[in-house]
C-alpha cells in the first residue's frame, strides 16, 4: 500500500509506521513537528497541522489508504483546542481523501466515545454514544468518529474506526510517565474499592489492528462503515496492574485510597474552581478521571476478531517484560 499515517510521531503512530515499512508498504508520515525517529526509519516525513484544510488535502495526494491517528487526548482544556484537533482536522482529512481519490480511511478513535461515567462490563459496539459528556476529549472524538463512519461509501471511500483502549508499552511519553511521576510525588490515590476491571492494549497489537483493518476494508465488506473495540482480549484489575507497573519502576504500590463518591465530588469542585478562576493547568481530579479510575470498563472484541482477524499477538505478560526492560534502563 501507499499509506499516509497522521500523528506519525506519536506513540501509536510511530509503531504503525514501523510495522507498515516492515510489510513493504510505502509510507508518508505527517506530524506537527519534526521527529528524528521518522528520519531514522527513512519515510517521507511531512510537517503540518491538519486544522489547515490545504495541508490535509496535500498530505492525501497519491496514497491508497490514510491511517488517521493524529489527535489530542486529555481531561482538561478549552473546547476549541479539542474540537480543532480532533474534529475539524478529521473533517479536513475526509475532504482530502475525497479530493484525491483515496480508497480507504482507518480512523483511530477511543472507547471513551461510549463512556458516560457508569460501568461498562463486556459491552460490544452496539453500545450507544452517551447523552452527557464528562470532558471534551471523548465528545470531540465521538463527533469525529461519526463523521468518518458517515463518509463510508461516498465517492469511492471506504472507512472504519478503531477504538484501542489504554495503549501502553515501551516509548510511551504520556500514560506511564504521568503515572510514575504522580507516584513519585505521592499523589496517587486508589479511587473506589479497588476491584474494577479494565481493558487495555499493548501498543504493537494496537498498531497491528490498524493495518489488518485496512487490508480487509473494501466496499461492501463487513469492515466498511463500522467501529471496533481493540484490546488485549482479557481485562485486568485496574489497581493491581498499576501496582505491577510501579513495581517495574522500583516504586511502592498505591497505599492511600479515596471513595468514588468523594473523588467525584472533589472532581466537580476542582472543575468549577478551575473554570471560574480560568486556571489553564489540569486539575488533579475531575469527574471523568474519577469514573475512569473506579468503574469497570472492558469490551467485547469478537467483532474485530470476526471481521478482520484481529488477535493480540503480544500477550500482556510479554508486553510487561518489554516494558520492564525499558524502565530498567532509565
């Protein structure tokens, strides 16, 4: 394939670029800044902001498939920031695909597009979008996902959306570093009763799912116009997993706790205070974060298994071994 990967300098994006190259595909890598890692692997690296419609259109010229992995995650910040990067940029990518006759678009979404703060126990893709949103990230990703799925079948474009949950592994610059930083500062608290099960996915498995979906994505195929949860296929206890990661970094397990109800109230107070006082930094607790840390959220991946043969090739135990090797070098 001749492929465009947006967000190619990011955690998932770089692994996807590497896997596509290993398959023999031609790759154009788009990112908002320069990444030495992309220069080292020898791809056609393009710098640009997808909020610019012309940049998005130019990036789509001459490719067969677009992997749109660019986006901004987080639990706090202005609507315009999330909407511009997650939703408007996706509109521009879709328009670029149509303009240049791209045949396939695989969008990196998130399971949080279905999260309303309650438990999600083995839910599949029939679960609806929520009626309320606890922060701007899932809301703007849901809007983008809906645009992508609506675009399926229009002007020869086939589309699908993948929802990888809690991507982790070596070279992560966000999830695990933030976890370890909070632990070192004594800011970690177990939220809830500590029994909640969650899904996650090792980064190489998440990348693999993208090109597997693209390979199967054809007009009239089961993949066309659908969304898919992508996980390790086996949920873990949230707080036991966190403690395992802390152990790999030679840090003590989480010892302090707060009830979900207290964390939810605290999050609401923080949100109101930060909003009224226009504090730009991220609150230590929000309602979304409290719910994510205390509720069950794990998913049924049988649709991905059936429609494009997804199966996590790297087991959680092996992924943790690789993560331990990286943390041991730091």
